[in-house]
């Protein structure tokens, strides 16, 4: 009780003291408030409050000015101390307005003060940032902040991005703001050169083109200045004003030969390419909805104030051309031969170097600007350039790429397991063969000895892809490492990933297993370097020494030659001796009025950035004076829009008829194909998104109805799955018509054209036979089936029966079955041999030519039979294809001409090829190239 009483007394005492103090302070406060000094202070405070409300920036600037003076004082000291450096860096890392002001202050400092700052972060922050260690040694000319590269042992087993750039540092714990500062530190090395060599290049006396520089003329010094001032958005807008693909070109452009190749920091150029693609990646990270800035525009198709433009090909030249024209308000349609967009960017470059999402970003921008895409449309086959003009398109840009892969034509090149890099990369990249969910077969790579022949970027891509698929990979190159044309970075990465390099070596022959027909060994010439060639590189020459080495898979990465599709379809299009399209001096114009070109179609094998530069240059030429009235423009836009919509129609099954023995006939809506189809041609079919590309011969078509007929025999997984499709189902893509149409000749007198059709060879025979009949030729059809139950189209009211009714004695029909259950017992060769023997005796109609279509062994048998008689014979070869336009080289047909084996391509030179020059012993095994993979696929799908 006494404790409680004591506590109360203490509290009362403290209360009395506090009250006395408060009354004394109150009295003093009232006295001071009436003083002159306090009155002045109150007025100043009121004015300051009013100014803060009306102009808050002025107060901030006052404090900034004082702070800047303090920073200036620190920078004037012999060196920056640890406490100051740490505080300054922490302020920079905040990412607020104050940090941007500090960035701009340091960016504007003379070089000697920047060096002092770099020295300070090297000394005081290297523990926190290992990339700062030794940064000050040789800075700015020799030291730099590198982008983040994933460790070789980690990246060599997956297809994730290797060079992750400056933002890649997030993966090891740094913030986005810290990554921004790493970029800023790299930019700080820039000299802001007045002559802009990185942008404009360096003029060399006697040379027309400047050395280096930027093919798309990005304003690089201005971009660096904007980044130095922390203006990311403005820097990206500057780039996109001339190049909508910085995320692509920044990754695949050979900067060491272009902008960085002429950088005045000769020992360590500024990482311009990395900065270029950093900007769009940074925007996606900080503003995921950035592309919405393109939305809300009036579509050029709806505005109809400028005439429509057609762009052929969606590679780098086509994409940049379409983008720039769409920005200018032109209605643009991009016609792409594949089912996916991006051209070589998608099928040729692996995702560990260029993710497909980046191509999709560019496509999205073009669509938001009003651009339209038509896929599976092969200009030169589906339509000609004149066809496009007739449909309202005013001008056309052709960006079709390089075309056919190059081979060496050495002995053994026909063996299974020898393929082009185009085919290998297309199977992996475009057709996603590396993913078990997709049907595209890949060659066996895991634990196999893989040779990649060549030394360019494609060779690096193929080698590094094969490594990720588990192969033991060796790059075989005829010169030395220093002469390799590949980008230094790509070669460096390949060697880091434990890819072997065999230099001064060149294949002279490939040796295979006589039973499996797969390659087993390579004979390599050992070279030495001789005198320089025209390019300045020393020419390799054999020493006479030969090495025999084991190999299981050979990938030929030797460049490309021009694809003849466009040249063959356009007689007025001038090409040079290499088959590339000629352009006017200083222009992208071709020999055809209002047709422009660029990229590999005009240059041959080149780079994505040069292709982009050509697309940009062509866009500048295309936007010239428009010679049409508003009414004429509107008419053109309406016609081009309808044509575009027709090309975008889903290719839907509208009819399905089971024929016999697992053979099904489909009628498919494909108006573009039906318009252009000719006898003897075929289509490339992607049945569903994750299916494989397969060739199917056109059995018939109806241009008025806009339909085509396909006959499918269920053999492998894809054909069996197709035969499960129903009316109303749509294919993912049908491209065509492809291949050369049949050559038709009028044969006078007592002659006949003989068709030997085996099984499902009858459907492709049917339209060719019909055209011969319409031409007035007599036709003899020898159609063979396994047995009576496999017959189709033979009834009076079926296709062949109707032809017989229409043409009467002009058509002779002979049917054979293996077991004799219908017609003549035996194979088609039986009646054919009888006809030829009769001809020798002067009996019957003489055989003008023989067309054989059916199983490969049957076609060979026909060829072997007719050759001694000297009867002209062609075989229609739908061998294994991937792209079916010549780009991949998969449908190689070994032929002998003048005693030398050369290659033809069934999809370009055929499908009909002189049967007597085909080396059947070498060709037939190619049908079994992926037999093991097909069997495995059938097991997986329950078909085995």
C-alpha cells in the first residue's frame, strides 16, 4: 500500500513541474511571436509553402543544385572515397528521378572525371559486382561491361538462349535497375564521334561501298546519347523508326564487320549489337503492353487512301519492308511459302540464338499496323507476279531468300545420313523435330559421330544444334580457324561447348554400309594453304595425305544457290549467272516494272542485317508518287483485300470417300491451289499443327468450286492420321501447286502414250492421262493392283470409266493384279513388255513414251525394262521432302549425266525425271531414310 502511495506522490510532483514549464514556455513563445525577426520568418515560410504548391520543381532544383555542388566537390578530389562512391551508386540504383538526374550529370562529365568514377566503382564495388573488377584498366578503349553468357556446361544441353544480354544478369540476382546501370556503364565508353563511323561506315579510296557502318542506318551515336541520359523509350523509338527488328538484327547481325568493325575503340568496340536488342527486351520487361501503341490506328485497308503492296516472303527483308510501308499507311499483304512466318530467321536460326517469340513480336507489330499475312502461298507457283498485279497490288517486293543448298558432288554423297544443314535445321527449328509432341523425324544424333562440313554461321548453328541433341560433333573446314567466315562469337561459343574442330580437312568421299546404305566413314583430304584467292583468303590445296575417319551423320553447310522457282515463273525477270535477281544500279528495282527485291534473293547468301537494309531501301523507293485517283485506289484496295481473304481461307475437308484397302479420297477447299494446278503437280501438306510436312500428288481439282482432290493411302503415322480426319476438319496448311507440270507433246500417227500406274499411282496418273487425251494423243493405261479388293476408280461411273466413255477408243485400258483376281495376272511390266516386243515386230501402236507412277520398285522395274528398247520413260518421284520448294535438298535424286553423278531435286526438277538417268541403286534406299523413326512413331500412336 505504501508503494502505491509513493507512486501517486511522484506523479503529482512531475505534473506540477511540467505545468510550470509549459506556462513559462507559453509566455516566452507569445513574447517571441511579437518580435520582428519571427514575423519575417513566418512570412518567408508562407511564401515557401505557396511556391511549393505552385512550382514544386523549383524547390527540388534548389536542393539538386546544392547536392550537385557537393558532388562536383567530391569529383574534384584526387579520388572518390568508398563512402561517397557507395552512396552515389545506391542513389543511382534507386531508379527514381534523382537517380536519372545523377546519371545525366555523370554522362555530361569530361572523360577524366568519368575515369575517376569508373576507378572508384572498380575499387570499392568489385565485391558486390564482379564484372567491375579491373574495369578501370584500359577504360574506355579496352575494358567493358560484358553481357551475361550462360555457362557452356549448362547451355550445351538445352535450347535456351545462350547470350542473355545485359538483362540476363537478373538470373544471378541483380535487379532490372542494376542491369540498366550496366548498360549505362557500357554506353559511357562512347566518344560521340562526329563522323559517326558506326552508323555511316568508313570510306575507302577506290571503293563504292563504305567499310562497315549500319546497313539500316540506325542513328547509333544518338541512340547511345539517349541511353547515356537514361532515356530508354526515346532510344527504342529512334531505332524502330528505321528498323522494326532490333531484337532480331541485334542478335544475328555480324556487328564485328559492320558498326563495331569500324568503332574507334579498335581493341574493344562498344557492344552496339547488345545495346540494340537490349532496348526492346527492356521495354517488354518494364512495359509488357508497349505494343498497344500500335493499336487503335485506322487500318490502311479501311482508309483506302494508298494503293496496296504485296511483299513476297516474310524473312528479314520482307518484314522490314512490310513494316515501314504499313507505317506509311499502305495496305500490305505478305505472302509466305511456309506455314509459319519469319523465313530463314525461323527455319535457319536455332532458338538458343534467336527465340521464335522475337519474330512473333515483329509480326504482331505489322498486324497491329494493318499488315496481313497469307501463309502456304508460293509465289511463282500459287500465283505469278502478274497475277498479284492483276488482283490490285500496285507494287511488289520480292524477298524470297537464297534457295537451294550447295553440295560437293563427291562420291558417296547420296548415302543415307548425308544431308544439308538447311534440311537438318528446318526439321529441328521450323518443324520442331526436337519435341516429342511433333511428328517430324530427325536423324539419329545422340552418341553419334557427327561431321558438319563448312565454316560459316550456318555450320555453327548446325554443329551446336547437333551437340544439344547429344552428338559428338566435329566441324570440318578446308582452311584454318582464322579463315573461318563464321562470326567470332559463334565460333567461340561452339568451341566452349566442346565441339571439335578439324581444320585443313575436306571430304573427298563418303563410304557407307552396303546393307543399310548409311554413311559409316569419310575420306578426308589433308590440306595446306596456298596463295590467296579473290576474297583474300588463302586457297586450300590437298597435300596428298588422306585420312579415313568414322562418321554416322554428315551435315553439309556450304551455302546456297538461287532457287529457280521465281526465275522460271517470270521470263521477264533478269537474273545473273548465279541465278540471283538483278537490280538497277543504286536501286532495288528489278527488270519488271513496279517489282523490287532485296536480301538473299538479290545478293545470294548474305546476312539478315543486309537483307533488312535492302527491305528498308526498297520501302523508300516504293513510297513514291501515286499515279491513281482516289476511286482507282479504292478499287485496287477492295480487289487486293478480297484476294488476301481468299488466301487466308481455312483448307477444310468438304468430301471424303473411302476407296479400297486403307485408301481414302478427300476433297479439300483450297481455292488458291485449284486456280493454278496443272497435271503432274503436287502439294505440300501439314495435316495438323504438330504433324510433319508430306507431299501429296494432286489427283484432281476444280477451279470454279475452289477445291482439290487428294488420295491418301494409310501407311505411316501421318497418312493413317489423315485418313481419320472427317468432313469439316481443316488442314493446318496446304501449299502448292508445287513441282513442274508434266511436259505434254502431241504425238501424230499410230502412237500411244503408256501410263504404268501401281496402286495409288493411279490418282496422279489420272490428270496427266486426261490432258494427253484432250491434246489428241492415244493413251494406254496399265494399272496394277495387289488384288481385286484393292481396285478403285475402275467402274463405269468412276473416274477412269468416265474417261473411257468420253474418249472411247482413244483410251486403252489394261488392269493387272498380283494374284490374277482381276485382269491380267502379274505386274504392270508384263503387258508393257508385250507391247514393246510387238513394236519390234512392227505390230500395234508404237510407244511414244512411258510415264511410270507408283511404288519405287515398280518404277525402277519399268525403267529397267524400257531402257534396252530405247523407249523414253519418265518416273514421277514424290520422294522424302520437307519444304518441297528446293530449300532443304531432302528430295535429292542421284542421276548420271555424261558419265558423272550429279543431283537433281524432285521438288524443283521434277517430280517427273528421266527414269533412265536415275541411279536407282543409290536412289531407292532414300525411301528408308527414316524407317526406324517411322516405326517408332507408329508404335507410339498405336498403329504398329
